[in-house]
């Protein structure tokens, strides 16, 4: 696409502002046509800050956009998706698409009949995760049999599990537990930390798929905010594995290769370029190249930018990156994890979306 991708936004929260920031920093790639806010007077400061055009109807916003981004609260998302589906408006929806089992059931039929709804699941699009996916794609690890993901909660973590195992559908056996663990208090979104030990919940789920592949989903909320809790990734294949940013693989019966995922950054030491990520490499191989290297973006913002690019590719070619059906599969498995935790028993999930076809 020679011109900037032009999108409208439905919503006005902190997530919507991330899209506004991307368009502001990367005007050659993204352009916001306007926003639809149900109560513009309440958000006049936001409208003034970003010099936004406010629309009163979805139809008018969609007519002036390549697609709309739905960035509203999770309680409002499902009903708006049904409305946009009825209007046949191309949508890039923020997660989660369904926040309850009842909403999941409502959207199941929509997922099969409306390819125009794509979902901005950013975790598989974060630079290091894209690099890990790219290395799996080289075949260097052989057949992937097991992954352990401790980087994000629920459906986010499950999206990575299914990506790296190449698993489709919801068929799965899940055993899960929730345990309490101690942690020192930490500052969070402007709140000062106290010098006390608090208790937090850690969810651990073991997932076994019909293929025999398996996964462990392990997460505690403080991993999003506290420096005391790090993320962990393990991807095991027949010929090697990725452990966090370290790669080991067999080259021959007598030779093993050891590599590291390395971030190549601009704007450091003597560099006069803006501070930002350029690429992620493993040895001589470039596994990820940042298409937004001109802007100082966080990995999260890079992932969201990729979701916008993928939406444009979908509208031009019909090739889907992460459709509503994919999002609902991950949400359904996340519900099953919660069910397994509550019951203390193994939960078996049938391949529901496939059965609907």
C-alpha cells in the first residue's frame, strides 16, 4: 500500500490512545480518520489532544476508513462486534472478543460467517515471539512437541501455545491449579509500594492435545508489572529447543549448535539514530526486522503496529493473520483453564468451532 493505512477508532480508553500514538509517530504508515465516542463531552481533553474528528455513526466512520479498530471495554465488545457484523464493516477488534461463556456462544456463528472481523492479538506479534516463531519455521528444532509459556495470562498465553505447536481448534484436555505465593509489594500505575509482603495467585495449567503435543501455561499477574517476576519460554522440538533467548540444536550426531536471540538497537553509544529496535538475530540469521524502526516504540506498540499491517494485508489479499475464530478458540481454552481450576478435575474440550462448520 503506497498511502498510509487509514483507520477509524471506536473507543476512547488507554488502548485507543496507543493506536493514536502509533499514527502520530508514524504518519507515513498510519492515519486516523476519526473516532466514534458515545459521550464526546466526557472525552473533550482526548479529542483536543489528538485533534480528532468525532463521528456520530459507525457507518460514516467506516465510509471514511479502510477499517475500524474496536477498542472498548471487554463488557461492551461482544455487542458492538455483533452490530458491526450486521453492518458488514471490516473490524480489527481488541481482545478479549468474548469475556463470558455466554458471549462466546453468541459469537461462534459470527466467527464462521464473518471473515471481516480480525483481532489484534498482539502477543504472537511481539518482536522476540516473532523471532521464536521464525526460528521454528526454519525447521531447526524439528518437530515441536512441548512448550511452556509464562509471559501472559489466559487467552494471550494460549495464543502463543497454539502458535508454536501449530495447533488449531479447541480439542484439548486441561488440568489446572491456582496456588497462593508471597511477593513483596511493588509500585503499579502511580501507586507507591509498601515495604510489606503480599499474597498473589499463580495459575498453572497442563494442556494435552489430540496430536500428543503438550503445553504448560504458568502465569502470575505481577509478571506484567513487577521486576521481581520474570517471563519464561521453553519450546522443545525433536532436534533442539529454545529456552527464553537461548537456542540449542543438533547439527549431527557429534555436533551441537548454540545460539542466542540478540536485539540489535539503534540510538546507543555513538549512534545518532533514534533509540529503537532494528532487528532480532540468531547468529547470521535475521529472525525479525522492525518495520517501525524510525519510531521509538515499546515491544507492545510494535506488536499493535503489526496487527494494523496484518489487517491491511487481509483486506488486500484475503490472507488472515488472526481471525475472530482464532480469538474465540483461545478464549474458549482460557475458560476451560478457569473451569479446571474451579473443579480440581481434568476438563476435556471438544473441537467446537470445527464442529460448527
